[in-house]
C-alpha cells in the first residue's frame, strides 16, 4: 500500500514537471533526461512522442519504467551535441559537483532545460533541506548543493549559456512546506 501511494505521488509530481517543461521542448527531436531516477518523466515524455534517453548514476533508484543508460556521474557516454535538449529536473542540488554535471549536459546538448530547487533566505533554506531530505530518504540521495537563483544564473552564464526564460514555482513539499522550484530555459550565447 505504501509503495502504491509513493508511486501515485511520484506520477502526479512527474505530470506537473512534464507540463512545465513541455513548452520548451516542443521542437526538440532528441532529448537526454539526466538524473532520470525511476524514469517517470522520460516515460511520460516518450508517451507524448518524444525521443528521450534517460540517464542516471548507478542503479540506486530501484525499478525503472524505461531502459536507462547508467553512467559514472562525471562523463556522459555521448558525443558533443548529440541531443537537441538536455533536461536536468531537480537534479543539480543532488550532486556533489553541480557545475561538472551542468558542463556535461551543456556538452552533449544545444539547449538545457533545468528545474532546480532553490531558496530565498536562511530560514527557507533550512526548511528546504529538511523537507528534501525527508522526501528523498527512499533514494538515499545527496541533497545539499543548493544555490540561490542568482548563484544558478551566474553558473549558467559562466559556461556560455544565456537564460532565454525563467519561471518560479512556489510549490508545497509534503503538502505544507513552501518549496521554491525555478525553471531555466537556457541556450548557448
């Protein structure tokens, strides 16, 4: 029963994520979903006719909905510009080196769409870390590479990308805790 509840919550969240990113990938033919987890978002995008390659680190997420390419978390096993768009959906703050992961996404794709968890001040950061830690207990995921909106923008621009569009979503984690998600639609300068 608990597993079914978690699956329902994950699917609902994935549907929201897909609705947020889809306008930015309408023209994309080949998409890489880096940090794809169980593959729920990739599965939903594939069902909408998109050619999606899900990629993640070693199999710590358990059963997957789609065949996933496993990589070492450092170097993606694809040539430069293999994909039209790279997706990094609530992934970078779960990595030890978000800059390295972003650089790899930028290497293999011409555009990058990111949804990242952020915060606006120390108290909001505290609640973000606590609720994200609770929400990711089942994954045993690292959860402490958070940045402010300003810091994410500096990182993206440093690596030759301009922010074509950005949106902020004030979501509720666990149904009650305010949670800031920011979508960045990035293109090379």
